[in-house]
């Protein structure tokens, strides 16, 4: 009850501070079911501090900061109020909270979030992209060194393996691990998580990968699993290029000027298969042909896959550029319990921000996470007070106030119309509404 008394006292005193734009995320949390997910992860009753500390981590991620903790941001106690806390959590409290939850808890939370997002229509589930995301690590530990690009020097890198829905450009889930973990080792577990998130009976999704995933063992596991088809580019060494150049011209089907495709059976030299080799040929003169080749573990129509589907693989690079500021652009502790916990909270923040972006449209929808945090979530001025059973957030001179007003003024009524309970459970049953002056 002391938490509730502290929050009610802070609201009675009225609040005027920074980060007031963060209150817009409360509506998205209610739509997403964030509180229920965090209660399940924390394993504590709703009146305890632990799920609220987890919600503060979600809000820290949305702000694109490493922490807004007590020893650095004491004057900003109102930031904790948004999570139902009359204070800011300390670093030791957050460390103990994350360290006390094993990796499986974070994976279970990801499954719950992805199922919720799938139900809300955030995933099409037809086309997926997988890709490792690596950032520089400054850890003192001895670890395997990797090249972030073929031309870069080997260095210490922290790596995370993401799966993205290529049609909606939304992340489905991720796994992470130590620097020694390879793509071939990480991908089966990642695809198991993806399979739990997709609707049953929706057909076999196509998974788009890069050449780093060209592994006989991995392709065999994906094909034998029967849940996905995998499309991987072939590294065309001189021997493979000579084979493609020597193909009968009749093997290729002309598609348009300077472009033709072919479909061939493919058996790796080290065994396995058979798979399908999809070949692209560019050019009009035999001596000037250039080739690309891909191996697919299933039977797919090559023109659609090569010209319509595979170019969407680059959406994952756009996703990293847009969203990595939420916490995926830095490497902290090597404790996997803590890393999984932090990055999963960032995944919830991204889902809430996705709802906010969709509601507000352009230009907000195209802003990268840091820009959104700086100019919207931290850029609005106003105050917070209580009127009867409702927390009232008033913004003064807000940009695009007419657009914000349409989505957030009379919020309880709008939520009821959507079939959502307008009371905010982590704020002790208060409703939330907004005014724009």
C-alpha cells in the first residue's frame, strides 16, 4: 500500500516535468496488454514493485537511454510515476530484478508478446527475414573476435539474432548469446520462437537469409522441420560461376530485357538435399553475363521469389537503423539473464511505439527511435493532475495538436469503443485522459 499512497500523493501534488509525452504510451500499453505480460514475467502480484520496475525499463528503452535511475536523475521522479512508482528505481534494484529471471522467462515473455501482436494484426506471417545484429563490445572478457563487415578488422562484438516480418516490417522475436555462437547454431532456436508466434494453418512461411546462413546443416534442419522454407544466397566462387556460365541457354527463361531466370536441382557437395537452385542471369550477350544464385529448401516460383520477395530482406537493415536506439545499439553486461531481460523490454517498447506511430502517421511514422524520443516523448510541455477517478494530462502548445486531440482526447470513451477497459491497472485503477491547450 505504500507504493499506492506515494503515487496518489504525487498526483495530488500535481506534476510538471520532462518526459510528459511518455504518457501517450499508456493507451498503447492498454491496447497491447503490456501489464499482463509483465505480471507473467515478474511472477509477482499486481501490488508489488517488480512488474512496475519492469515497466520502467520499457519506458527507459522508449526514451533510448541506458538508464534514468535514481543516482543520475533524482529530480525526475515523475518518470517513475508513469510506471506506478513514487520513485525512480536504483541500478542495484534493476540489476537484481533482471539477474533473477532466467533466459527462459524472457523467451516466454517474447512468445506472449508476439502472440498478442499477431492477434492485433502486426504480423502477416507470410515472409520472414532473419539476420544477426552485431555491435561493438567493450567488455574486458576474453571472447571470440568477429568481423562486422568483410573489410573490417576482427573485434569484440555482441551479437543478437532477429526475425522480422518482411511485409509489416515488425520484429517477431530475437535470441542472443555469447560471441562464440554461430549463425547456424542460433537460427534453429530463433525459428522455434517464430513458429510459436505465427497463426496455425497459415501455410509455410518463406524465410529470407543472407549468405552467412549458407550452411548444409542449417538447410537440412529447416527442411526436415517442415515449418518453413529457407532461401539463402550462394557464395559464387569460381567453380560455381563456371558451372553457371556453362549452362545451356535454353535452361533460362527470359523475363525482360537483360534478365532471365532458371530453376535447377541442387545437391551440396558435402551431402544433403536435394534442394532447388534459383539462378538470375543479367545481360544480353553471352560473354558479359552476370549471375546470382539462391538455394531454396522448398518449391517456389522463382520470378516471384527473386524479384518480389527477396528484395524485402533489406527491410531488416531499415529496421535496425530505425529502432536500434531502443537498446540494441549497445552491449552492456555479458550476463545473458540481464541482456535478454533488457532487450525483451525494448521489444515491448518497440511494439508500443509502433502503435503510436501508426496512430499519428507521418512524419512521426518515419522518425527513428531517438528522434521520436527527443522531439515527441520528451518534447511536450504540460502538467499531470487528478480529477476524481481520472489522471488528466494537459499539453500546452503541442505540435500537431489537432492530430493528437483526435486520438487521445476523451481517451476512456475511445478505449471503451474498442472493447478495452479504460482503467490503468498499474496506476491503481485510475483512468487517463488528455487535454490540449
